C-alpha cells in the first residue's frame, strides 16, 4: 500500500481534506494511507515512508519546482491540488486525482 502525502504550510489546513479523502477511499473499498504534513517535514517523511504520490495544497504551490527537484529519480508523481476541489474540501475529487497520478 502506497501513501498519498498532502503537503501544506503547517500540516493543519489539509486535515479535513485528508478525512474526506479517507472516507471516499473507504467507500471505494481501497486501503490507503492518506496524511498531511507541513512543507518543512517533506524530506524527512520521504525517507521514512513509501510514498505513492505527493499533492500540494494551494498555499505551498509556489514550492512545486523545489519539491520536484527533491523527487528527481524517485518516480513519485507530484502535483498541486485543484484549487476548487481544495476550497470545497472535495475528498472524492482529490482522491481521484491522486489515484490517476499513481497509475
């Protein structure tokens, strides 16, 4: 089971989205490890977990190039979360985007 890592400024604002994504995954019968971290925890978490995909919250989208460089050679996809889906806390749509990136 690979993990879906959401990155935000402090690791707090995405916690509601994580909960909604977990509920959407359960409804689909998927075993997932979905969690949120702050951008400062990125490298440390990469070393400790088997990450399937990284999604950036809108507040850290400006770090995308920097984080992509840290993922070079890992085959871990990284993308930013759709602003509308984030704003609506649409766990189903964000989960769908994460699963597509992992395929």
